[in-house]
C-alpha cells in the first residue's frame, strides 16, 4: 500500500513538474503585463504542495474531494469546485491549511444545488470536455492555469492566470459552450 502511494505521489509530482516546465508554446498576452515570474524551485514546491493537499483531501471520507480542484502559486492554495454543504467546505479548508508549506488557503468552493442524476453527470462531463478543448485551442490563454468544474450546467472557472484578458476570454468561451447555464469566474491574477 505504501509503495503504491509513493508511486502515485512520484508520478503526480513528476507530471505536474513536466506540465509546468514545458507549458504550451503560446504567445504572450500583449494586452496585459507579464505575470511575476516564479523560480523552478518554487514551481516544484507548489507541485509538491498541490499533490499533498489533493492526497489529504482524497484521504478524508467526509470531504468527498472528487469535485474539488486544487491550484497552488507560491504556497497559496486555491480550493474550488462544488461540494454538498458548508461542513465540507470548512473541513477542506482545515485539511489544506494543515499541509506543510501552505501559506494561505483561498476558498472558491460552491455548494451544489440539489442532487445530480447520471444524465446530469454525463452532460457536465461533455460540457467540461468541450470547454477544456476550446480553451486549449485558444492562443491567448494558458490553459494549464485554469481549472474547470461543471455541475448541472453551471461552470466554475478557477486558478491563477496571467492577465485580465485571459479571464475575460475564458469566461466568454465558457458562455459559448452548448449546455452551459451559468458561468462563475473565480480566477485570480498571478502575483
């Protein structure tokens, strides 16, 4: 069991580092200023923190962390997604704060409205996939920085992005996807 956990953690950290270091070969946003740079070491530290927070959330049966996204920048953790109730929000924040290296926790989680059917879950998966594809194909957005969660047609966008232009464009793209009933922007500018 411990060997499997170590393998999963190693693969997760390696994958996150690869994605953060490789990036997409997209042009810089000419409308906005370049975001503050972050060192390779800080990027690795953030990947480790994100992996530890995800593991801690998944290890807690009361939280049901499958719909919670974790974004980290310079030790600041952003939790977003849809949860069942305020207790899950409070527990998730407490769990994230207890992880070594976490400087601050920002809550961008939302409480689900009613229960979802199997059909809702499938539709939400299709919406999320279409939006991820649209964002990935847009040269003005760094798609690796944006987390997308959908619940009953409501789309929640979160993460740390480079500019207001990226926030506006991602929100526009989300609103254009068939089946989206509401778009909530919880993205923050990189500091």
